C-alpha cells in the first residue's frame, strides 16, 4: 500500500481524477465528507440509539450520537499527529502532491464520526437479535433459498457492514449514497472482508466483516482504487487503525465515566483506576487544588485520553511499514504500554455496567421488539416481492418512510433491506412500532 493511493479524493461516479493540489483549502474534500455525515438522517438517528445504557433518561449518559462526536474529536487529534510525522517522513506527499498533516486528521475524523452509523437499536444486542431471527428464529426458513454468504450476512448481521451500505447505497437521484471520498470510506472499513470465512486468521482485520454481498462490487472498486487488494486478499486501510484506536479510547474511558455518574462504580474506587493510568502525567499541585470529585474526574479523564492518544500515535508510527505491508495484526491499544491499566478499567466496566441487571433487562426488551418487527416485515416484504401481498402486508409496508427500499431484485436483497430498515430505527421508534404492530407492551 502507498500513501499516494490511500489518500484518494475520488468519489463515486467521478470521471476525472481529483488532485490534492487543486483542492480549495477552505473547503477540503475530506472536510466535505464530515459535513455530509453530520447532516445525514442516519447520523441524526444516533441521538436515540444506545451506547451502553438503553432508554436512559439521565442527562450525562452517552448515546451513540455523543459517543460518535467524541470519537471524531479524538480521531482528528490522532490523525493530525500521525499525519505530521508521515508528511515529514515522506515529504513528496506535501511538496509534490499537496497533502497536509491536517488531511490525515480530516479523514480520520470523518471516518470516526461515521463509525457507528450502521449500528442497530439497543447496541450490540440489536445485532444479535437480527442474527438470531435468521439463524434460529422464523427467518431460518429462508436458508435453503440463499447462498452461504448471503445467509451468513443475515445470521451474523454486522453494524459495520450496514454502515458501509448506508454511506454508499445508491437510490434514485442519489447515486453512490453520500458520495464520500474513497480515502474516508477506506478508513471507515475496519474489517475488509466478507462474512465468510469466519475469522480466517488472528489478524484484527479478520475479527468481523465489513461489507454485505450486496456491496461486494463497490467494495472491490474501493479496494482497487486505494490499493488494498493483493491476489484476492484485502488489506485494512492504515487510517482504520487510528479510527479503531479513537473508538477504543473513548469507550474505555467514557463508558467508565458513565458508570461513575450513574453510581454503578464508586467514585473513590474509579478515581484510583484512572490515577493508575495517568500517574506519570498528573500535575500534583493542580490536582490538589480541585475541590470537588467531578472536577477531579474531568481532569483525570482528559489526562487519560491524551495519554492514550499519544501512545496510539507512537505505536502507529513505529509500525508504519508493517501496517502498509498489511502484516501488523493487532489493534494499536493491544500494544499499548498502558494495556494492563486499560484491561483493569474494562474489566470493572464489564462487571458493573455491561453486565448490570438494568442493562440486561433493557436488552431483553429490545431483543423482543426487534424480533416482532422482523417477523412482520420480512413476511410482508417477501409476500410483496412474490406478488402475494395481502391487505395487512400492504398496510405494514405503507408505514415505512418514503425512499426506504424494501423489495430487492431477489430474495436476499429483500431480506437484507428489511434487516437494514429495522437496524435504522432508533431505540424508541423500534419499541413503539413493536408495540403498535405486535401488541407488545413491555
């Protein structure tokens, strides 16, 4: 992989090459990507999608929207720091081609902003609910009519793949979806593989999958433009490591902070965990002047995030050659000097937050709601695709917002469209629809 290709400004449908030296620095193409994501409806819906705690009415608990904004801020900082070092190391990128250090920050920020745009309602439990419907629920009836890859897309429904579909799916009048730059799309795809084979290697890029079979032709075009393909194998875009690091930093520290604010983790206990992470960076005189626990928590959080940003950039730059060769197999924070402290924080968060009774109870509610929606809408959409829709099927489909496709050109696309429609719903909307359609009262 070469940076010249990895930083491609190409957009879907371009017939002429976009050159960095011809870009307006006041309206850079990578910054346009960020703006398009912010103003998109799928991004706005993240304001009512679970980060950790479903249906929380507490002001300070994060949603997918606030989480995504914070990840984009961290991603921008990581990208700029890495970009400066890369441009210094490869001066032709700037002198001959016009790329600037901030370009790396703009790409990473835009990809970070969109990183959760494909996540279903109710967090990762929403992905599991969709997958379970097709693997063990009523959706299993379609297995014999699909290819193994098509069926796996549904049984292992993946928010990352759905995100790429949202960003790139063509509809009448909007060919190419949001038409983001290929550099940003490449940085967005953390898992450059199809749903099968499952985890073929221990490489972090093979942990999950990044595109549905419906998007396979576009992904191949994207990989070719960015030089991510080698003899049928796809490499991860180097800046995807930075996007992943930004996400890891935020959920490690911010989810922990949410647990403290909810009272699920003792403040005294939590502050000690954060101090262990930033002990070498604390200004003891300044820290002693902070009279209230929220002040101390805010100070330690900022120090922790900065420490992890600096460490992630250091690891990235030390391994740039291996990353460009596609042989660096771990997430950046897996190599962090703070790995032990990170694992301590995550372990405490798992026990006190992710596995808390309140979170699990609300995930159960969400799982049931999505199962009801999938049962009714797959039946209605398939009946219409087959030309057998009854009155109730037509009424159900009339509730789908205008412009959202439900029938595809084949059964797989129809089932995928239904799954993606359900995934597009906010937590509250999914619950209300399940109550109205299925007579379900949680």
